[in-house]
């Protein structure tokens, strides 16, 4: 029996594929390579296809004995989702519905879904617990929320067992140096900053220095991509062992401001920057911080790589060599 990984050629998906292969799972990667990269898929079978085509998806289940699906494939730029919401609902919602339909037709019952802290919207309390109201502020977050909303109905009616993993800020690169963040364009803080230090992103700015935080810049909860990957395997194994459907935060309960990240990057790289401040980015909240307790207690998840300097060190190595 194999594990199907959609979006397995992407940043987090490729790291999860590596983790599954190390644990001797048979892996099938399904990716349309619109934002993923074939070079990041380090093993398993590879199928290039599009989840928006139900036929493409059905073909996979006809050819392989799939036990579980890890569903990473999605668009993930908040700004773009404001500008073109239809694109987000087609890619993130229709695709998920097709995938679930093909899974149910094939009798596949385990589903690990890549959700996001964006489902919470403006946090009413920090750290954010899983039972915090879900009030997404943008079409990206709404598309993730809608899939999450569907899943309990499919569990009740069809016995689908799922875990929605709500990522906070995914960051860092493969500790072995084989995989890393490769987005075009790059919008995330750590890679944008490191590319700036490498002279490849001259326009780097800090978005906002008037937030109600200690230094005025926004605070986020950065999680190493290898820790995220590990959590997927734990969630899968929880379901295989008969565990119940869940939504679980993947965060560290520890926040860093943008300026703290800049300082850490200066320390790790030995290079200096004089950051320019720009206006706040629309929709950015001052502080996003997860309670990571549920992942620890329910999955036994331990963060091995999520120290900020280690995150930056691994990302720096990746960008230097890539
Ligand atoms: N930032 C800058 N300059 C940059 C890039 C980012 O100052 O060039 C700031 C942002 O304004 C934000 C922080 O750095 O305050 C982190 O920004 P990222 O773009 O790296 O991450 P976000 O917190 O905006 O987004 C992340 C995920 C999204 C998800 C969101 C949850 O990347 O997919 O968390 O709200 F939707």
C-alpha cells in the first residue's frame, strides 16, 4: 500500500516525501509542477497531473493501491488570493473536492490536510488554541477553512479519517541540504531576507514598524520544515492506529518579531543589513502564535529543528548553494 502525496514537488511536500521514504513507505507524488520542482522529488513514483481534473485524479487511484493521502498541493500567496479569488477557490477547494471524491470511490479513508494559521484570521487570544473561532480574513485562508469545514461531514457520512494540520510559519531548509524553499516570486520573510543578503533581492523591506509589539514589527511563530514533515508522518500513524479525526496546530508557542529575525540572520550569516521600513502589508496581523500543546500530547510531536538560528542556518546553506 502506498501513500499519495499531492504537491510533493513543493517546499513542504518534498520534505514530507523524504521523511516518508526514510521511514520505508512507498510514495507516489502527484504534482502539476505549476509551483513545484521535479528536482525536489527525491524518490518514489512521480505523476504529473492536475487535481482540478477529476479524471487525472481517478487515474492515480486506478493504478495504485493507495492507503492514505497527504494533500499539500495548493496555492498559498495571500496577496494573490485577494487579487484573484477564483484562482484560489479552483486550486484549493475544487481540487480538494476532486481528490476526496476519487479517494472515496477507491475506498481510501486516511487524509492529512495542509491547513494554515490563516483559518483563524485576527487572533482573539494568543497563543491560539485549536478551538479558537475560524474567521479567515482572505480568500487563501477561506479556501483552507472551507476544506476543513467539509471534512467532519465526510467523516460522519463516509467514515473518512482526517487530520487538518494548521501550519504557522514554515521556514528553514532540509538539514541535509538537499531540499529547500524555491518559490517564484518569493514573498516569505526568511528567504526574502537571505536573498537580500545575497544581493538577489535589493527591494527587501520590513512591512510595518507600528504594530503593537515590543519593537513595532510583526511577531510570527516559525517552524522548521523538517519538523512540519515529521508531524505529517505522526498524524498518519495516529490515524492508522485508529485515532480520531482532528485539527491540530503546528507551531512552537514561541514568537519572533521581524527585527529579531533580521538580527538572527545577521548573526548566522555574518553579514549586515540596514533594513528599510515600508507600510504594513494588507491583512497582516500583529502577532500570530500557536499553542503547540495538542500536537505534543496527541501526536507526541517534538520540535527538533525549530530553533530560529538553526532555521536560518539551514535556509542560508540552501540559498548559498541553490
Ligand atoms: N515580511 C516583511 N518583509 C518581507 C516579507 C515578510 O517584513 O519581505 C513580514 C510580514 O509582513 C510578516 C512576517 O514578515 O509580518 C512574516 O511574513 P511571511 O510572508 O513570511 O509569512 P506570513 O506570516 O505573512 O504568512 C504565513 C504563511 C501564509 C499563511 C499565514 C497565516 O506563509 O501562507 O502565515 O496567516 F497564510
